[in-house]
C-alpha cells in the first residue's frame, strides 16, 4: 500500500536529529530517553502519518514530547500487520501473533490494547503478569467478571498500572465544564444525549487514510464469536438477570449493558432515567444512517446550566463546545459559548 507521502511535505523531527549522533556514538540509553516503547495488540483504521499532526497535538495538549516507537506489534489480521510495517517506515517493529511474546518482550514497557472488547481482559491480564503498564481502549471489557479479573491482576502487579482511554476525557472544554459544574452548587437535573450516524462516514472523510481488513483466520473468528456469545450470557443473564433475546442482545451490542434494566427502547434507540439522591438524569441514545454526531451532556443548577457538546472524534480538530447559561451576579441572564478545538491554528 502506498500512503502517497511526498518527501517535500515531511516535517523534520528535531529530537530525532539530536538522537542520531548519540546512537552513532553508542550512547543508546541517552538517545532513547524519555521514549516509551509500546507493544500494540490490535489496531484502529486510521493513522497519524505526519510530524505536523503530531506537533499540533503536542502543542495543543501541552505535551513535553510526542514521540512513540513500537518495538512490537501483534494482531490476528495479517493485512493490518503488513500495513503497520509500511507505515512504520525505516523503524520496523517486530511482529508476532502471540500476545504472550509481545507482553514478555524486554523492550516493551507499555502494552496498548486496542483489539476487540471481548478480548481486552485476557490481554490485559497477560500484560500485567509481565509487569507492564497497560493502556486499554474503552470499553474496558464486556462483563463485570472480566473487569474484576483486570482489577485483581492490577493489584497483584502492584497497582496503578492501568489506564482506560476515552477520546474526550481531557478535552479543554470538558475540563472547563467540570470546573463550572463545581460552582453550580446543588445539581437539580442532568440530560445526556448520544445520537449518531455511522462512524464509517466520519472516518472516510477524516483525512487519516483509513484502511479496513477482513483476512481473519477462521479459527480466530470462531473463537471471538464464542467469547462474545459467552460474554452476552454472562452480562445479561448471570450479572443482570435479564433474558437473552434478539432485542436485549442488540442493546447489549450498543454498549448499554449496565443500564438495560432501566431502559425503554425501540431498538436501535433507547432512553432511561436515573434517580440520584438529589437529582435525576435522563439518558437517550440511538444509531441511524444520518451522517451527524449529536452528543451532549447538560447539567442544571438553580442559577446556572452547563452544557458540553461533542462532535465526532474521528475527524481531527473538531471543537468541543461549552455553553454556559446563568443569572449574572447583577441579575440579567447571560449566555456564552466557548468552542475549543484539538489543534492550534
């Protein structure tokens, strides 16, 4: 596969120019510090292929550095592994189909788990047993049983080795909104909305050169099907006491496992209400074929309402918006909107 990268468009990485003479002089430890060597289990379908993108992210998030090197890549799908090697350029990671081999590789310090959700727990446990730090793509797992396995393995490894990644967790507008909510006083009500179209529409227009592959080994496909079916039975019947039907199975697949007993639905849409000690929360979710991403959370107090609107995370740089509606100290109504993107212009 050709990524059609023109050499004149490449952004030179200054830190790499500093590292090269050190490596040539045999000072490998100094050259590599403070790099984190990552072992990746699984893959997404987009790639940040320019230093310009990475520089923009590092600047907007105030990173000290944004350099990654993956000495080892593991995936069931041969096409993804081949693609990873091509994207890696001259820095060729080792590839393997063995999770145990990746987790026990001496050069791997952090294991990045981005494979199917049903397989997260088994990979995380192996990584923790190898005393590695672990970054798990959300959702952490599909059952409480698997989550308990991960927690137990983390404690056995000394604790504080697991991080669960969410795409907007540190978005500037969300961080600001948390601070604003802290000044509300008594929360009276909250509303959460998540109605979106197909992710493939956004990914296809994202400019990140998505690739999808389907050359899964038959044995792996069958094993995943069995694990997913067993997880469904465990989550619905054993943990929640819900009969497994076509409708509850579809809701389970829509990431609504923990709230199924509270939901009213016409699949693929649902709504539920949560009653907390001092306020209620309304939640609505749905997936259709309309190319839009309508996601927000709104918190109501007596004199202030804070709303955060989130756009598709699959298109880089789209802003997260915070809307404040409040009664100002001198009495009049005041409304302000702050849109903070992922990139500095």
